[in-house]
C-alpha cells in the first residue's frame, strides 16, 4: 500500500513535530529539574551545542520554555518551563515509568521521583470524568476530521 500524500490529521503528530525532535524532551526534563542554564543542559543531555541552541530556540518560540537573562556580562540566559511546558511534565513522568518497567525491568533505576505525599511517583493516566484508569480495551476512537475513519481515509 502506497503512503498517502496527506497523512491523518492528528494532534499526536502535531505535538511530536515540536517535542519529538532529538533532545527536545531531554531539554524539558532538565529544565523541569531546575537545570536551565545552557552549560548545564549541554553537560546533562550530551547534545551538540549548535543542535541544543536550535532546540531551545524552537521550544521558546513555541511557548514551551521562557528565556531570561541571568548574567549581563557576558550575557547568559537560563530557561524555565512555561505553563505549557509544565503540562508536558506528566508525559515525561509516564515515559520514565514506561522505560523503568520495560527497558530496565525495574532494576538499577537512574532516578526515582517522589510525589509530595512522600511516596515514589508511579504515574497513571485516568479518565477525567469517571476516574478509572485508562486501558486500551476501554477506548473507542471517533475521528473528527472530514474524510477520515479509524481505518484511514474514507475514500480508500
């Protein structure tokens, strides 16, 4: 089957176009941990400086990070998450949990995140309406884009 020139309209694809670039989510991880200075980001992420600068610019332009001066001479900046950036933190925690479970078998975890209740955070996605955990078998997709069904383009 040939690829369509117009892929499915999708908010997941739109979000990944922004935060799915290599290093973008790692930048957000570090900034959420309080490491928002360029040299900290280079050290903790391992990204080439030019690529990191590009990612930072894009995340600031998208309203995910803010940039503020912390030194005038030489002029240096630190980055902090905006409200939109902080709203991505549960996504990071869910990815971390998935990696801990499926890639590390829960052994030799590089970081544990503690919730304000004092317990280790184990994120869980729940339905806002009923509070039940989200499970694949409980979901039904309803495409809203004209000409699209769950299976793909309606004309196909």
